[in-house]
C-alpha cells in the first residue's frame, strides 16, 4: 500500500511540475488560527492544517459537522443513530485524544459508559454559525495542552465583521433547505449591524428532521435484525449572539452568548424483542426521549498596548455548560414497564490570557506569543430507574462519582523569520498542571499530574512557489474522569470494574516533513509523518475466583505513520478548458499498530482518495462539481474476528445558481449510484454474526437543496 501511495503521489507531483516552476505567484496565503494561536498564513506553518470555510460547507450542502469535513484527508467524524456525532478521528487518534475547541473554548469529550441508554455526545454544534473548521493534525499540546495528543479541531463561529461591509452597515440573511437523508428542514436567520463603534450580530437556526437513514436495502422490520434507521424524530434550535464595542484605538471588548438545544424522541424498533441475556429480559415497547443542551457565555478584551513587555494583550473568560438527558422506556417480564432516566452534565469556567510581541533585530524578526490558561471543570451523573407500573423510583447505578478538575498552564512560542522571511522557525514550550478530585463520598483518591511539552519546526521558502517544512512536536493527555474513577461492583453478574486514580498521562512524539508548491496552474501539498505514543491507557482484566476484574492501566504503546496529499489544478490554464474549470485530488494513507501486541489499531483508516472536477462560470451565476470518494477495505483489526469493512466508491454531484445578486440556490445529489457501504469506524467491535448489520450502513442515493438570500 505504501508503494502505491508513493507512486501515485509522485506521478501527480511530476504531472504538475511544470506548474511548480512556471511562475512565482503565491496562493498559500490562506489564514488560519490553530497553527500558532493567532492569525497566520498557512505557508509559514511547519505542519499540516486543514481548513474548511463556511463557503465550502455551503457548497457541499452540509447539515452537520460530519458532512462539513467529509472530503478532508486523514479526518473522520464518528457516531450515528440515536445519539448522533460522538467525536473526531485525526490520523488514527480519536475520542479525548483529539482536542475540540469553539472560538478557543475547550469542549468536553463525549462520555460513553458502554450501555445503550446513556451517551453524552459532542452533538451540539450548529454549522450555520461557523465561519471555518480548522484541523491541526498531530500533537499540538504546546499550543492547547492536554487532550491535544493526536490533534486539535478548532471551530470558529462568525463575527459581525464576517457579515458586514465597510462603515456603518446592516446585514439580514435568510437560509432554508431540505436534506432527504434525514428528512430535515432547516431555517436560519442572520442579522448583523455596525453603528459607529458598536457591532452586533444574532444568528438563529432551526432544524426539524429524523435519524439519518441507512441504505434502502435494510429490512424495515422490528427487532435486532432491523436494517432501516429507527423512526426517531430530531429537532434543534441554536441561537448565537455577539456584540463588540471599540472603546478607543487601544481597547475593544466583546460579549458572546450561545444556546443550543437538541430534542429527539421516537420508537426504537431495532430494540424490540432484544434478549437481555437473563430470564425475563425480552425487551418490548422500546422507545426513547432525549434532550441535549449547550450554553456558552463569554467576555473578551483586546488591548493594543505597544508596551515593552507586549504589543497586544488579549484575555477572555468563558462559562460553558452542557447537559444530556435520556429517558429510555421498555417493558420486560422481569421489570414490567420502566424508564431508565440517565443524565450527565459538564460545567466549565475557562480563563485565557495571551500576549504578543514583535522584536526586530538586524538579521531576523521574532513574533513572540506567550500567556497563561486556567480552567475549573465539574462533571456529574444522575441516574434514576422508574417503575412505571408501581409508580416508584430507585437510584440508578452511576459508574463515575461527581468530580471536579483543575487545569493550569503557561506557554511561550517564538516564530522567527530569517533571510528576508525565506526561513521561518517556530519553537514552543508549555507546562500544564492537572488535578482531579472525586466527591469525598466515593472514597477515591485525588489525582495530580503535569507535563512539559515542546515543539520545533521550520519552513523554508525556496522561492514564491516552493516551500518545504519539518517539525517535531510533543503531545500529552491527562487521564479522563471516566478512566480514573469508573468504579462498579457487579459480582452477581460475574464482573467488577475498579478505579485507578494513579494513571499517568499519555504521551506522544511526532515527526512531520512536507512540501508545498503552487503557481497560476494549481497547487500541491505532500506531507509524511510518524507519531509515537506511550503510556496508552487500556483496560486490563484478571480473574478473582469466578469474578472478572477490569482496571485501566498505562500498558500500551503505539505507532502511527502515513502520508497525505492534496492538489488543485486549474484546467483552463493547464489544458485550455473553459474558463473556471478546475480539478482537485486528495489522498490519505495511514498505518500503525499496538507496539505491545503488533495488532493494527482499530482507529487506522483505510486508504482514501477524493477526486473532484468542477466549473464556476466567469459570470459567477452558476457552477457545479462532481466528487468521487474511494475508500479501500479495512480487513485488519485488533480483534481478528471483527467484520471486514468492504471498499466502496461514492459519487456526489452539487451545483448552484444565482438568479439575482443576493439569492443563491444550491442543490446536490449524493451517493448518486446508490452504493451500499459502511464507514469503517461504524463496524468496529462487530463480528460476522452481529445482528442488524445493515443498520450501520450509510444513506443510499439522497439529495438536498438550499436557498440563501441576503440583503
């Protein structure tokens, strides 16, 4: 497979080599934030950063984050069904090993204790509020601390300035659309205004749909063999409001408020007749009611100081709360009619202070970024079992006690420009301290850990068209509350799970090299990387008589390596095609293993290729694109009996038309040839005898349409 990637990538680079040398015009000037914690051109960042803009999300008719980044190499979004999006996988790392931020505010990782009645998923993000999604691949702990072991996903929401023109201005935007895959209707209203030194904005989005459908071949029956999606209705509301005031030339303050709520309910037909494994536990009348909420309130201040210690100072204080409430109803002979009510809550107060200073020397320029970060977090569960026949209730068995955690950090970064900016060297250092304290009634011990991480990278611009880069970076991840304090004694069922507050942080070391090249004909970017991980936290089981005892330990080491390629070619310039015609290509190859066992990691994505051809009319009135995604089979898993994920090819067709300046109509036909396929991550943990395997498929042929009117 590695030879195949090398051959294909080399062929593409050679094919575009005339473009690389033809003319010195740079197009790698796209600005990102996640690479250095401040706005910086991608061309000066010594690592891979993918950016999906709001325009690209709209072009692809994305209804959620998963659809927004589906064409990005090396990145996947996990989760489907009743509880929706769960987490990200970046270059083989997933869950809390990938840090997720919204406007720099850390988001809690998903909580999944394994039972089918409780999830606290990361499913409360509204794409219509986003101006971009950035994915910084590889360890980024020197920038963002714990959890950035394998990468960072930064979602940037819109500001008033993104919607307004120059001077005093008012913007009103209306968006509506329909997506057949989830039978979803949406409506979004944007209002922004600038009057003098005050900028304000409100964005409201409403969505009404159903659980995303599976392929049409799935049997529409009741029971575990059901292949169709459950008839689960999902409704969401999101309100984002911002206000910024320019006090004077030196000071600007801002206030942000956001509220997201997702309500879902319906019959879980796939659970009808399921055997619970004990006498009297055949489930009927299975249905669910879910509610997920996320709140954010933030204040920020920017100071253009021009002092000796710093040129600019930015600080922010953000309060966030997210809560998931699930009611799971069923009937069994043993328990009668019941409701297993499960609730989980995360609350966080986060402070971030960042200063920047530019120092001009005789032969170099230094852009220093340094500051501190602190957060106080609370996590709690509340479980109650209701006997609906008797009208009584009893406390449920909560796996993890209520816990509090504290994070403190100090960081510094120096981006150095030499040789008239031809050589850019970036060095960073960060120290993080972490403390977790479980509720005293649990009898469990407090956890303390810390980490010092470093980063060193360089970009060399051979000319305006060709750059090479290399970087060494470190990452770490403190153990989660769940990993340390999951404590459950269920010896009557033959097992016991023991807490382990003495876990050490996971660590990673990453090496990456790459080349970027571009001119008027197109651009190419090729990156190769090797990531080494140690102190991986994994569960270890032993027998205590007839009872299986499971405990998390730092017992695993892993390595992941691969290469990624992205290329764009203007077909009109290169081959005389109609003006506005272009092609794009991306490929991602990944491999890796558990160094203790030699097994291929379940999170290793199969070789993926995305090819696109499109046309944008010079008049900007209409355009279309055809995208072909090909994914190889995944037949190597940590469990040799895991079901193989077959290879597949999916064709998507999108287009837009602007009948007037302020109105845009977009339409798309997705999976045009009705391919039946599974994403590899949805088959993890399955065997050939797994029931209802068709329920894990992706949608068959589906379509969508959006209308966008701004005035």
